[in-house]
């Protein structure tokens, strides 16, 4: 437990028993001073008991031993056998060292015993225990250097003082003795007090045992205790000549002490060896455990590195590892090239939607195995995510890369048997081959452009990168950036192309056509920026603007001449959940009646990714028709499964594609006639598009086509021109015109 004075700095950090120690020191000093005076009287005539010094010194030694024993009991962290060996070795070693210059000399010179001799012998025994406790504290606890020096010096001083006193008694010298014995006694107790009160002992003297078995200080103490007895005896015999004249019993006692000390030294060394062996075993075990931990850490790091660079489903390289491979590709020699193939499965989403994601995952694993088998071990195969894969072929010519692409296309197309089902998918491949290899990002971009061209060309084929693809992509990027600002810059306008009644020549409707004219006066063709708007999702915002602008301007034309307005709507707009609400808001804002608005859609509007999207498109069309808005199929006859779509879509008008209109003028009206008959049987209004010549118009009249539009009649007009054309063509008056024109469009 920490002392209540632990917060005091420096020398003020005292032990819990400073008062007791101070009393011991004072008593020891008084006891030591009494040795300087003759027995029975002082120079001033004051009488002293001849036994007073021994009593005081005996008491002082007892208190010091109690204090040191209290320290030794507190957490040495050592075994019982280890402590007993150290205690015994210290006792017999100190006894053997001090026997010859103290007790043996005294008993040899003074065979008789008196009270003073017994007292001195008792003090010697206590100081022997005191020295033993000090040695135990030094070698068995984490005592720092200053305290070690002080305690060791105290033990030496006290033992030297005892030896001198015994010598004085043995020689029958006066009790006061020389001043050296007194000074040694005073110095011994003073050093003991300083050592016990020193801050280094206070900080670490009660800590657990930390001194290693082979520590330098401990070995020095063992050496001194083991050779002390024989060395002192030899010195006395050499210097004083009476060490060899000891009688048998006393010499035997000293030899027994030396033998016991030597035996315990051997035991101490055995314990040290056992401790060293145990520590060596522990270190070996720790080394083995550390090696196993390091090996486990290396395996874990390897596993984490593998997971970070590989796809968890197929175990192929992932995008990051592929990029590293692309960055490390070196320029090939001897005209060889590098090839990068990007693959995207056609119809994989339908597999997931139809059979579930577990079947889709199993399909991806099978596809990965087939691609690896085709690519070979020298190529890097990666899964970039979803159903997209990549193959990096290094050091091959263009024909070899093409051959790998063709084999991959054919292999992936073969049927799969998964969960007892036969599944068929194909893939589109984008191929980039180059001898001068670009950066990884550029290589991936080029292959991706080639893949996009393969998708656009009908899927299940190989698209090869050409510089024109990059130029087209760069232009589309610039167009997309410009479109984002076109509305705010008033660069977008709406032109209108009239729909003509072939019998009367009246303008029945106006088709709103978007135009983009830059501030410098140059115009961007709709065929260029409309696809860009579709891809970048800007078509929703732009389409809403066109719808609102056309409805606002059509209000006055409908009120005066009864003309309707037709607006093209993209498939992306129809998939927008808020499309029906946008149409409703536009009609409410502009005041245009719903039956005066026609929305033109393409036949492929139902070509959606999921059945949920198809249902959403059908719901949007039904919602706008509830407001009286009519639906027209634009470019009819050029889409997929036209007749099937007519049965599903809520359609009012068919706009015959320009391909069939041109055939009428060329004397081949069969397909156009069939479409007109189909529309008539379904009660649908038919409008012929792209009427370019008089022959086209006359042929359509003969076939019974009532409505048409095209450059033969009018090119797209600005709103001011529309006002003039309507004023000239529609002369039947404002009262009857609305009813007639609306009726022609099937309302």
C-alpha cells in the first residue's frame, strides 16, 4: 500500500516508520558514546552502569531487525526454499567471517565468562542477524544503488565495531577502548538510518523481487560471504600468529560454519541453475509462441492481402489487382502487343430476377471458370464487379488477342446447367490492343468504349477500339457539359412541324421539335445531343422543359384554330416515377386541355430491365390518358414485336415511319397499306411521317391516309411562323375548327 507521504518530493518521501528509526538511531548513538567512558563514571563524576551500553545497543539492534524483517515479509516474489537458502547462507557466511576476529579471539584470550561478555555475544548475534537481513534486502529486493551502499557500509561498520570490542575484552583493555570502535558503532547505526530512510529504499525497497540470479551485485555478495571466513582466518594467522593455535572445539565450530556456508553456496548455485534453466525453458517456450504468433500474423496478412486483391465469389483478381497489372505492363519487343478484353454478360439481370441471386452467383462462377480455361495461365483474368470481367493478355499479336476474344464469345454462349436448369447467356466483348501501352485508366477507358460499341451494335459480339470512339466520347462529354447549362443560357428552343389534313390542307396538329443553338450562332443537330441527353439522364429535365414550353405556346393555337400539340417523350422519362404528375402539373399551369396534347413514344418503350419497370411505364401511360392525353407510337414498324406491343400499350395514334412513306412514292405501297389497314381495324389514327415529295403525298391520298407531315408541306417553324401558317391555312373559323381537328386525331 502506498504511503500517505508519497506525494512529498525528494528526501521528504519518508517510510511509514520514521519516528521509530529515529529513536533507534538516537539509542544507538547513546549506546555508542558510552563506550568512550570508563565503566562506572564519566569525566564529570556521573556514574554509569557498566552494562548500560550493551542494553541500549541490544535494543537498537532488535528494532532495526524488526524493521528490516517487516520489509522482507512484503512481497519478495520468491519461493520458500529460495529464501531459506539465502537466509542460511547469509547467516553462516557472516558468522564464519566474523567468528575469528571476534568471538574466537575473545574466548581464546579470556576463558572465563562475565556479564559483559555475554552481553557482547548477544549483541554480536543480533548484529549477525542484522547483517543477514541487510544482505537479504540487498540481494533479494529491487533496492537501488545508494541504499545498497549505505546498508552494506552499515553492516561492515557494526561488525568491525563488535570485533574491536571483543578484542578489547580479550586483551583486558579498558572498557572505554579506542576511539575507533566508538566511531565504527556510531557510523554503523548512522549508515543504517540513512540507508533505511533514503528515497531509493522508499521507492523500491518494498517492490517485488526483480534481481536476476546472475546479477553483478548478488554475485559479489555471494563471493564475499563464501571466501570471507577463510580469508579472515588466514589473515589473522599471518598477521597475529594465533589463528593456528585455536583449540579443537572452537576451530571445529569455525570449520563447520565455513562448511555450512559452502554447502549453502552450492545449494544457492543449484537454485540459480534451476532458475536459469526454468527461465531458459520459459524463453524457449516464449520464442516458440512468438514464432507461432509471427507465422499466424504472416498467414493473416497474406490472407488479408489476398482478399483485398481478389474477388470473393470467383477468386479471380479484382479491379485493383488488374490496375496494378496494367501499371506494371512493360513495352513489348519484336512487334508484339498487349491486349485488354472487357466482357459484360448479356441478359444476366434476367437470370437474377427469374431464378434468384444464388443461381446468378453460381452462373458467374461457371462463367469465370470458362473464361480462365480460354485465357490460359499466361493471362490475367479479373472480375470487375457484377457481371463484368476482364482479360489482360501480355506479349501477343493482334490476331492472338482476337482469337481469345472469339473463343471467349463462343464459350460463354454455350448453355449452362445450374440447379437442374438450363440457362443461356451471351456476352459482349470490348477489345483494346496496342503496342504502345497507355496508363491503366486509359487502357480501361478504351476497352470500355469498345464494349459500349459492341452493346450498341446489338450485343453478343466483339467491339474493337478505334481512335474514333475516343473522339466520339470526348464530343459527347463536351455536349453533356454544354447541355447542363443550355437551359440557363436560353440556348434551347422549340420548333414546330405541322401535321396536315391531306384532304383539306388544314393544320391539324403541331409536333414540338427541340433545337439547340449556341450563343455563337452554330447549331447542334438533334441527332447528336438527344442521345447524349438520354445517356446522361438530362433528358428528364430537358423533356420537362420542352413539355412545359410547348403546352404554354399551344394554348393560343388550340383556342383559335383547334390544333393539338404532340411532344416526344423518351423511355427514361416514362420510367421516372413522377412523370404522370409532371404532365398533370403542366396541364394545370398552362390551361391546355388534356385532349389537345399527344405524347409520342417509341415502340421500344417497354424494353425494360425488369417487369417492375414495365408495370411502372404502363401505370404512367394509364395515368396521363386519364387526363384525356392521347398516346402515339412514333416510327411505327421499326421496333420489336410491333403487333404484340399494340396489344399491350394504350395507343391512340400510329405514326408511320419514313421508310414505308418513301416506298409509297416508289410504287411499293404494300407495307404502308398494311399498316393503314391495321390501324383502321384497331380504330387507330394513322399519320405518315417524312413526306418529302408530291408523289409521296398523292400516293398516301390514294391509300386513304388522311394525315401526314414532312418537308413537302412545311419544315419546322418558329412560333411566329406558326401563327402565320395557321392564320392562312385554317380559315374555317374558331368555332368549328377545334371540333374538326380534334376529331381527326381520334378524340
